């Protein structure tokens, strides 16, 4: 554990600070080789060449095994595409800055830097030699066996690495030489790195013909057989969240990004510019099941597409409400004792949309309007790296955390930027808590369930969200508001709060001195006090198609309207004699209305057509 904590301290010093700008690709408006040149201009501007030795430092942020996915160790060791084994235990691991060498006698002896495009092709010149997008950490033994061989599909192997990478004869029409084939998990990563190289060095790549994949041109760059296999690998092994994180870290390290990670569709737009106009098939066998008072589980059979299905739009009562890349989803935040009808559409990377799935409906159970859910119970914005988040479970049963994530918006930004996934197989027992702390944290260590520097690198104006199936269910802070709300402060949710709230209300929290550990590791609530079902309140018309909504009340009520992401879009008051509100500024969609009175509160659903 001490060893891992030391590594966490190292990683903290290289923590991702900036995101790739939202307008980074705004000038990439063309297609074919015009788009390729536009991307060259984008990734060349800002590219700051580091030294060759600096790469070892850069690898701490770009190539660490910090992946909370089954098959990965998530231990901060070096992520080497030639030794990582997602199907089982790794044959060996390296730690950053240890066991660097140039000579070896077997796999696992030491590691160095592998140029996916061989140095010999560009005479070891800069910035190619130290470009972290294509120079990766590698076991030296495997690096030597790969040498400067082309990447491709192997027909008959003459050598196999311990993680299953192959060297052998080519299985590809158009090339008869020896090729090197990584395992399926990393084929897309390597393909996108080579495509990046073709873009970044467009001005000189026509001279790098000693690499057998290059055809001596600066437009296509690759031989036909080579571009075929690269596009095949790119499609078969899509961009993962870890690759996105690695690309962001590389952007912070050297000032440019790999466009094929951020926009996978660019590859086909450049090297296969025939537009994709074929729609995916419709999802089938949609089933709505397991309703609670606020949720319904959805499952369906996957669609097919000539290229690939990228996501599914889920409609609730004919309103586009959710999006997911999976074939299952839990619709949350639904009104109690209400019938909901669901349909699903499939989408591909070109924006083509399928016809609609079958419709299936379910009625939520009677009960509280929001139902029991996890919620933030404590927040520590302490001195130095003393940052802690605590999530509580008072749902009545143990909760699997696989569908939950935490997100952070930096400095009151209006969009989420950092995502934390709970470790594989994590759960919270009923009336228990889960504690995430910064790896450099020196307090409350006996109560910590996970160390993670990314999500806990927050300050007093960084907004934090708790998500289920990528839908916001609880929040600390206000999106888009950069003011400090809890600097050098410990916040503990009051015991009268027994569930989440997508609108941050500081009145729900008790405030204590920074670095207070007293309540970390446990939480208590006074159940069934805060939220009431206010049956006396009627809202109509609902669904609403006009610009006016009537809220029939017998007392003064504060009305707060939130969109599906939890952003407040309207706040007003109604009374018995003044009971209409203007909703003309609301777009079509599903909204949640929070009604607050002196006697309690309730949350109801509003559909705007």
C-alpha cells in the first residue's frame, strides 16, 4: 500500500489540468485530403516538442494503468500494450522510472520507448522522435521482436509474446512481408496513432519510405493494404474512455491532440470519403420492466449497421430523453403512480437514425415522487490535497455501483469535464457509505474505500455531480457559477435529508472546519421527513403544448423547474389566486418540477411538447 500511495503522489503532480478546448476542431470543415490538411494545421499549432528523455515523465499521466474495468489492475503500473492482458493476469508489470534499459534476455526484464513509426524512417529527427502520440512505453524484448515491421494481420505466427501479440507472415492481400499484430484490445489505439502521424507530419511523410506501410505520398500516405487494415482495426476496436483520458493527458503534455480519438469519424471522411447514408436497423424486443416509484428498467436487442451503431436515443412518451451506447438502461426520476411509454432509435457515427423500435409501457409504483436513491452525504475541501467525497445509501437494500459515476466541472464551468467510475464490483450496503479520497490525502485514511486523484482534485468552486446511467441525480455546487461555495470547508448532509437533489441547496448541509474527519465513514438520516406527496397540488395541462401552465394550489408554493440534466431553467412562485406560469421559453422535453411549501416538498414530472 505504501508503494501505491507513493505512486499516487507522483501521479498527482501531473494531474490533468486542462481539457481539449471545445472549439479545437472548429476549422476542420472539409472532407477527404482537404480535411486531413485542416487537421494538420490544428495539431501542428501548439505542439511543443519535449525531449526524448521527457517521455518517461509524460508516461505517468498518459500510460498508467488507472482503469477501473475488469481485466485491468488499476494499480498505477505502466500500461504497456505489448504486456497488458485484459483477459487475465498480466505476465509482468513495470512501475514508472524503474527497470529502464536497452538490453534484455527475456520479456519482463525492462522497458523503453517504442516508436510505432520507426525512428529509422525519419532519421530520429524532432519532433517525431519524442511525439508521445506515437512513442509508447514497451517491454524491450517485444520492442526488439517487432523492430520496424509493419503492423498487420498475421497468417502464421513465428513468435508470440506473453500477452498474445503475434509476429509472422502477412494475412493481407497486397503485402507478403512479415508483420506484427497486437492483441485486439489495442489494435484501434495503434491504428489511430499511425493515422495521427500521417496527419501531423503531412509535410514530410512522403520522404519516410523506409517504413514499408508508407507509399511515398503525403495525401494517402499508406499503401492500400495498409490503410485497409488500419481502418479495419480503427472500427473493430472503438475509442475507449481510457484512450480519451490518455489523449487529454497528451494534450496537456505536448499541446496537441489526436483527432481520431476525439472524432473517430474523421478516419473514414479522409480515407474513405464515400458518405455513409445507410440507416441502422431498428432495435427490437424492447422491454420495460421492474418499475419502482421513480425508475423503470429497459432492455432491447441490438441494432446492426453497415459501419457501426454508436448509440441509442430513448424516448419517453414520444420525447427524446436519454442516450446510451448500451442495450439496457434505467430510466430514473420518473413520477410515481404514472404510466410511461418507451421507444428506442439506433444511431450511427454519420448521424443516420433507424426506424423506431416497438413501444413498451410500464406504470411506476405508488409512493414518494422521487423514490429512494443514493446521495452525497459528505464533502471535505480541506488543506492541500485533503479532498474527500462520501456517498450514502438509504434505499433499503444494497446497491451495485456499476451504473453510477461521479463527475466534476472545474471552476464553476457549465459542462462536466472529469468522470469517475467506481471500481469493478463495488457496492454500498444499506445505511452505509462509500468514501473516495485524494491519493495524497493524509486524513481519515481508515475510512477510505478508494483513492482517486482526478475526481477529488476539486476546489471550493468546482461542481460535483452523482450520476446514475449518466443522468444527474445529486449535485454539490451550481453549474456555470464560478463563485466559491465551500472553500476550506467540510460539508455534512443534514440528517433530515434522506435523498438526492439535482438543485444544490446549501441549507441541506451543515458546515464545519476544514479537515474535519468526525463524520467520515458513517451517516445517519431521519427518514420520511423532508419529502411529501402533496396531493392537493394539480398541474395541467400535462403534457403541455401551449405557453401557460396552471398549478392549482391552496397555499403559497415556490416552483423550481429543472431539465433532465438537473439545470434549473425556471424559478417562480404561485398562489391560490395567481396560479399560472409562463413556460414559453421551455423547449420540448421532460422536466422535473419541484414544489416547495412550508409543510414540505414534492417533485413532479412535466412534459413539454
